C-alpha cells in the first residue's frame, strides 16, 4: 500500500511539473494530460514540424526522436544538452525541475540561433 501511495505522489509531482513547464512555454498546461496532443505541443516547444508525431509511433526511432526533441526543449529553457538527455530518460526528475525551478522559457530558436517564438 505504501508503494502505491509513493507512486501516486511521484506521478502528481511529475504531472504538476510538466503542467508548469508547458505554461512557462506559453502552452496550455492541461495539454500535458492529453495523449498524442501532448506530443504535438512538445514538437511546437522543440521547434520541430508536426509530422514528428509519426516518429513517436515507430519503435526504436521514437527513442531517438524523444532525445532530440527533449534536447531542443532543454535548450529553449536555457539548459544544456545533458539536461535534455536527462529530460528524455529521467523525465520524472527533470520535468519538476523545469516546471518549479528557475528555468525561463527563451523561445524556440532556429539553426542560426535566432528566436522565432517567445
């Protein structure tokens, strides 16, 4: 019973952190709860085209797509690539850090580092 309570508390913290991170990025917080739509919002936050959602439906490819996308999201929050990899692999720790920490949304940047959305 204790393990179930701990699991529920951790999930609530992760969802709340993701919700706050979405809001920091100017997206609706509730979008983190809706399957597929949350991936679409993440593609917008990463500056990737919407067709990247298809990559998440392909086994193995989805792992690499998630890592690339989370690295871009981390960069758009002012974090480094290492944090982006951790965000992809250990989101239960990193989403609350982004949501409740001092990370500021800096906007989506393109290849030449100019902000295209803030």
